C-alpha cells in the first residue's frame, strides 16, 4: 500500500468561506455572517504546520454568525488546499439520514416505531438468540421479545456491527459492498442475534440497514431514491451521494493515518470503504454508512435538524415536534445511554444538550436546537492519538462563549417557523 510521509513544512491554507469568494462578497456556508474570530484556525495551526494534521474543516455557528476554518490540505502530495466543496466519506453520519426518513414515515402515519419489524420484513418473524457456547457446541434459543423498528434504529436490536458479507477484509465487502439493502436485511434475519432484542445496546450498521429496508417496503422505492426525493433534493444537497462522480473524486479529501505529534501518513484505501469508489456494480447504498458529502452540503442537513425540521432554504423536511420527540432525545430504554433514530442524542433533552453523529474517519457534527448552535468537523483520518482534539474543544468553547455582534444576519438563519 502506498504511503507518503507528510512534509513538516506544511502550511495553513485559507481557502474557505469568506476567504475564497471571487467577487469579494462573504461566501457563507451556514447562512450566517462572519464572526471575525479565528479561534479554530489558531488552535490547529501548530499541528498542520508539523504535518500531524494533514487538513481539516471546522464550521462553528451560533445565533446567526459563523466561524469557518479550512486548514491544511485535501491532498498533501499535490499541495491541494482543502475546501468546503471537496468530497469526503461521512461514514456513520449516514445513519442520521436514515433516521430522518424513518421519522418522516412515522410523522405521516405510515409506520410506528413500535411496529414489529416482521410486519414489513416477514423473515424476522422468528429469531434466534446466541445463548453461548460450551465444549464447542453453540446453543441458540428462540427470541422472546418482539423486534421493533425502534430497536433497529437505536442499536438495541441485538445485531452485529455488519453482516458476514460486508466484512472489511473481504474484497467487495465493507459497508458499501456486500449486497443491496433488502438482501442485507434477509441475511441478518438468518443469523442468530447477539442478545434478546431490547435488553442491551450494540452499535450496529446492520440494524440501520434493516430500517432502510423497511423504508423501501413502505414507499415502494429504493431507500437512496426516497432519501434523494424527500431530503437531499429539497435541501439542495447536490453533492451528497453514494456514488461520487469522477469529477468529484478529482477533489476528494484524501485519507491519512494519524500518529500523534508525528507526521501523518497517506492511506490509499480503507477496508471498510473500498476502491473504486463509484463502481455501481459493486457499491451499494448503505444506510449504516457510505454517503459521501462536502462540508457545504453536510451543514445544510444539520442546520435543518438545528432548525427543527426546516432547511435554511425554507424547505420543511419534518415537523418541529417530530425532531424534538424522535431525533433530539433518546428513544432507548432507561439505563442504556442516549441514542435516538440513527443519531446520538441525550437521555433527557434540555437547553445545554446536543444531538448529531460522528463518522469512522473523524467527521462529526452536533447541533443544539435550543441555543441555535452547530459545530461541524471534517477530517479523513485513521489512528491516533490526536492531540489537537483537546485544542479543538477549547476553540469551540471560546467561540460559543464569545460575545459576537449578530446584527444584520440573514432572515432564514435559525428559523423554525
């Protein structure tokens, strides 16, 4: 595998909102005005200059103002600066998109979160639970609890991370390989569960894929087509896809392995997201992971969640109460931590609570709908440690505590009605 040591002389790039607008006007990513602060850029500069952090995008937003920092490179070898329009893998952040499609069908009365999965996917009628192994003999017991839509979306269904056909070390596997969603669900139903449904939590792409398969049955559409029609197109997310074009891939954010304070190294391929990235004969839509996006696109989705279902362009995706009750607060039983429908969420909602999701290569976006705040982080990194994360947290706190003039902000900014 090709590996490239990053140059220690790496410089900080400033090709980002507000810096790269051709006509001199501020190029906002969130609909807000420039904060005039550089908390994040200043915090990350030493790590970019040393080569430890190849490149990153940070978007901080509060009450109509934003701080955007694009530091370092999307491609170190080519000295190509990272920009908000470069595509990257958002990995598990795809789960939130599935959660929104499920919430939409609940809102429309077409499904209930407590419906049995078998109502839509009959192969889940009878399930078996792995009860352990003794002297080389595995014991299976029939599941007592009914598997529900709620369980598969909040990781309490008892499924493994991925089905056998989607393992990282299988050529053509990974979360974007293996099989189409409906077949993924059928394969999952044929394997024993790890535990009785609803009694524990186990992070699982498989459960989210099962939820997407239900969306396909209910809507009569492929999940990715329904997502496009119901969410991506209304929000104007033109760069978000499971199959990035060759033109998009020409400016992708390359992947690297972090080594703490030492220079990061180039990573040609992840086993979980295998090349070629846009081969429609091998790449399948996966609701657990797999969507590509750009920072400019991704922030539209999370602003919609922050705005309780309404995009900055005025497109209403979900009702306010749907976001509050199904996405912004946990749907798990007590004592199992916070997770809603494909999104990390607090056990109990409140003014200081955030919800959102992260991805395997370090991407993350969280929103606080009460305070109209958002923090987005885009990198493509494996490994660690990552010493800049502590400084990043300090920069975020400094931004959200700072007193910034928000007069003359756009009328759509933070709107909920």
